[in-house]
């Protein structure tokens, strides 16, 4: 679940690349909640390149920056997806993300999928809201660099932003890799709200 066309790749692109390399038959559903024509094309091309042929891509047209005002309609979309899809894990925004669109999608995910494993990813931005994480996915250096290249190559519309640079994504992955003592020094961080333990 991503509010904008590059959020999924920034937040958990390394995890997706790793899972698809190890388990290529994995079924992936991408839901991007906003995107004009250009951003929609970028999202679709990126998702297909990242996840392969098993990806089911949905790019919706909610108004960027105004998700809180569109909550009833967004909630209806969540309920539709819940009715026809039973995911093993859901990757979504952190509810404490200070971008209003991100927080709305994170909250709606938790409210809708109450019995599922939810990993909340993080997005670096000007708000300085990254904070601490409680779950990590170590990345190989190859995957960390592949993710950074992928984001920069597939989202040309964002290249004019000062923060949108492969070094940004590598730097965050390096810091998170230090925190979890990753073997190759890179990781993605997640916030795990709850988990059910089965033995």
C-alpha cells in the first residue's frame, strides 16, 4: 500500500527485490492511491520491473495531499480489497509518518486488516520523522544498490527534488544496517504494530 507512486519502492523495495529473487512465484498486489498520468505510468512500470509478472497493480486517483478529507472513499477501497484478497503480509506506511497522506494510508491499513501481519515502512523526507524502528530486513549490498538505482531510474518526475538521489536511499539503508548489525551493512527498517506467535 502506497500513497504515492514511489512510496512502496522507497519504503520496502529491497524487501520486495529479495523476496521475488528467492520466491519468484510470490503473488504481489501493488496499490498506489494517487497519481496523475505520468506518475501512474511510472508506478506501473516500476512495479512490473520490481516484482515481475506476478504483480497485480492498482493505481488510483485520489487527490495528492488531501487524503484526510477523502477518508470515506479511501476506506471503501480498502474494504473492497479486503473482500477479495487474503495477504500473508501487508507493507504500508507508518501511522506516525507526518505526511498526512502516508498517515491516512497507514491508519486505514490497520483499521481494515486487523488480523494480518503489517510491516510499516519509512520514507525519508523534510519532516524529520523517521524515529526508531522495531523490525529490520537486512539487505545485501547488491540489493541495496539495485534498489537505489531502480528508484532513480523509474521515477524521473521526482529527480528535480533535492532529496531524490540514490545516495539518500543508500545512506538510510546503511544507518538501518548498522542498527541491526546486518552482515553486509544495509537494511530496511519497519515498525511492527503487533504479531501473533504460533508454535
